[in-house]
């Protein structure tokens, strides 16, 4: 298992569906994991703590889009726990939750990520 020692991961899970399993996986890999139920709480935590990556459900609602733009301005990678609708082109369809953290992914362009070893 890859070590995520000293990384701080924020999990946004409004429905409580994925948070426990994700949190336990991150902790087992050595990361600190914070779970919040809303983007408002996530924003507050971003102001108070150093966060290395944020995991959240995919959505195109204005609040999520604004939140993701804020993350991009802070150079914090965002990772989605659900797939975008099929009408959006992707190289590979995603299955299950995607877990990516700073230092483990490299952005090739606006749509694709390539894992680094």
C-alpha cells in the first residue's frame, strides 16, 4: 500500500455514503482524514487547516463548481467519488471511488490524469 504519511485529506460527503470507508483507507495509509457533510463546512476547514487534497461527489451545480474553482486557485487537487455523466468524453470510464492525492497524480491536460510510480 502506498504511504500517504503527513498528507491531509478532506472528504466531503453530504449523504454519508462513502465517508467512513474512505476515511479508514486514508488513515490506514498514514494520512490525516477530515470528513464534512457540506461545501460550507469544507470551506471553513480549508481556512483553518492545511489540506493536500479534497475528495467529493461529482456535480455541476454552481456551488460545487465554485468550490472546485476555489480549490484550483489554492492548488489543491480535487478527486471525485462518482463518475461524470456519459455525455462527457473520458479516456477510461471510472469505476467506484477514485482516490488520488497530491504527489500521486500528474495532470496531462484538462481531462486526463496519469498515475505516477
